[in-house]
C-alpha cells in the first residue's frame, strides 16, 4: 500500500489528561521523580516515559515529534527551536574533526554559511556540488566523507534532488543521506525514497502562520537517542530546544497541513503556467519545462502537487524591487523572507536569503539579481490575483510590449 503521509498524521489520536481532544501542554521546565534511582536511570537514558528537563525533551515536544515522524515515515523525531537548530546538530552529530561533507551547492543561505564558514573551525570540510548530476556527487566523495546533504527542492533555485539515486550512492559509500524537505512537505517523502535523516524548518509550511519558529530531525530511534544524550548529544548540548507552548501550537496547525499544501500547489501551478504563457522566465517543478519535472513526478505523492514555491526572473534587481513593492501596495502579499504563509510572500534571494553566497558562486549556479522567489499563498480567487500581478508587470514595463494588450 502506498505511503500516505496525511493518513499517518490523521491516525494519531491524543487525549488530554482531563479528557480533552488536544493533549495537555507540559508547562514545566523540569520534572519530578518518585525515586532517586529513576532520576539516575533517566540521566543514563534508561527510563522510558520519564522526563528529565525540557532541554532534553518534554511531553509536548514528543507529541509533535511523533506526528512529524508519522508524516515522514521515520521511527521517531526530535523537534528544535528553529530549522537551523535542527540542521546544525544533525550534521555535527555525524561529523567531527577531519570529516568531510558533500552538499548541494544550492541550499538555504544559512545552511550554506554554516558549512562554508563555520564548520571549518572544527576541521569539517565541505565540497559543494551540482546535486542534479549524480556522477559529480559521487566523484566528490572521499575516504573522510560522512554525510551527503541536499534539499529535496532547493532554495531558491528549485532544483530537484534525485533522492533515490543519492540514497544508492550514500549506501554504496556507507555515508548518511540528510535531506532538508522544508520546501516539499507531504509532496515528497524522502525517507520512503531512501534518505537516512529528514529535516524541516517547521517555521514554514508545516506551521503555516508565520508566528513561530521551529525545526525537526526525523530519523531512526538510535540516531535521535544519540542527539538527546546528556553526554555527547548535539541537540541536548547545543541547547536549541523548542518551547512546549510552541510545540502544541504547531501540532494543532499540522492538522490542516494537507488542505493547505494542496491549495498552495494548486495556486502555484496556475500562476506558473500563466507566467510562462506570457513569456516570463518561470521556474516551477510542475511545469513541463522544468528540467527535473519528470523526476519530481516520479517521486511525488501526487495529490499534494508540486509545492507552493516558484521563481520569476524579471531581469534586474531594480525590476524585482519595484515589482515586489508594487505587489505589496496592491495587497497581493508581503515583501518578506520565509514561506508557507496564507498570503503570498516574495523576496529577491540574491540580496536576502542567499546573500551569504559569494557573487561568483551565484553566477555559476544561475542565481541572478532579478530573480524573485514567490511563496504562493492560499488565495481563493487565484485568477484575480494573476490579473492584478499582470497589471503590475505592465505598469513597470516588465512584460513585453506585444503582451500588454492581453491585460
């Protein structure tokens, strides 16, 4: 039977301690023990069902982690205060001095900066590659490589990783494949395709209301236990722990995730097709013109579509800034970083979320100043949205003259 991530979430039922349909929030930073021996056993990691300290974990965090693990099809999960608070300990738990990482070159700017600028302090080196070329990926692996890292759909260029192919390479060389699935929750299930660890910034689509930050590491019980170890666990010792109130809030929002993702994808597909028909340089995995369209199609959970992210290249940074400011003025969305909100969010990643990447590397990967990344919202009347967007482009002379009469 085909893996159905939303069904896995739906099948979870929690009962609050007073019979509530929502689990009670564990509003405590520390927990009591009935005996000193139980406290000792908990420190040693041998007391299931007992809680030590909220930096280690809490009932609320475990509820959310269980739902996310069900969604991704992994044994368990550990939540964190931010997306980077999940990515960094996952990498550091697997790598030490002298080790090597092979990473996609097009990834979130914060992850890129961590691997490029920060981990060398700990003598961890990274080779950045074109993740769409499996032979290039494999050629970059050496005897010290411990991790192959990628995003299922890359930020911001929307390159699509061949997760099955990468998993085969990782297993062949006995290294771990870590996949950041922030851009494609429900649409792609990396663990089902062979990934060892699946990561998310919960701040984005999964929470969906741009009111809190969060992250998650989904993996095996052994790996998550190692992250929580009081002796050498990167999640425990680096301290990027999620607050129980936020866990409870995100868990509630997860219950509508399947509805929201379908609408994000439907709207993005419509806009991408319309923009491309106007002759605009449009990138969206749902377009046949996308170089990895068939690959995405082969991996996807079809009912959730191709995701809510698309890019337009409008030529120059001036064009991009003018268009975004005008669209915001017209109430079409917000000039803001992040994604997954109910309103459309747009930014020029070359000067914002990917500004950490050196200029020469941006040129090499095709990240231009005129590129706008759109996180398409939940608009009920997407045809109306398109018409207003088109009017904005005509006003700014971004559309070709012969197309202006189509407004």
